[in-house]
């Protein structure tokens, strides 16, 4: 599947893998996160109940200052775990502020059944997920 693009970023599935991916651009509002969540969950249905993972690239996003937007990202983590997501890879290893923010959202979500790591690039993330069998 090709990536689906919008002004605030993109989302899609890694070809041949049970891996969702998305990347944000600029300022995000709660409704962007809610729409992304809805779209990712719809794509996850295509995995037919098999384990899947999620790769998120926040490196082109502006810092999230809104409590409502932050809460929406927390809800995204919970929704993905509830749908069967086993791991999330953040491509933010080069940006300390984004790494801290994405980790904060994960910690607040209490989605503890999902493994989360941070990587410098998608290749590293895909290797990690391959070792997990995803």
C-alpha cells in the first residue's frame, strides 16, 4: 500500500509486513490525532488478528504544547495496544525533545503490554521488529 498523505503528515502499512507507520508534520491538533488513530485501527484490521507493530516518525512535528493533543496521543497508544499492537518504534533517536515527549505519552498511556524503543532510522526499527517476529 502506498502512503496516504495529508498536510499534517502521512500513514500507511510497510509493504509485506504487519507494521503500521506514520509521520507527522508541523503543529498537531487533537482532531488530527483522533483521525490518525481511526485510520491506523482501520488498517490494522487487515492484519486479521495477527501481531502487528507501529513505527512513528515525529521528527518533523513541532513540540506538542496542548494538553488536549497530548491526551489524544496517550489515547492513541492505548487504542493500538487494545487492537493487538505488540511494539512501537519511534524514529526520534536524534531529537532528545521528541524522544522525551513520545516517551511521556507512552508512560501516561499505561499501555504496558506494548514494547517501545527509540531508533535513529526506519531500517534499525525494522530490524528490531524482525527479531520480534513482526
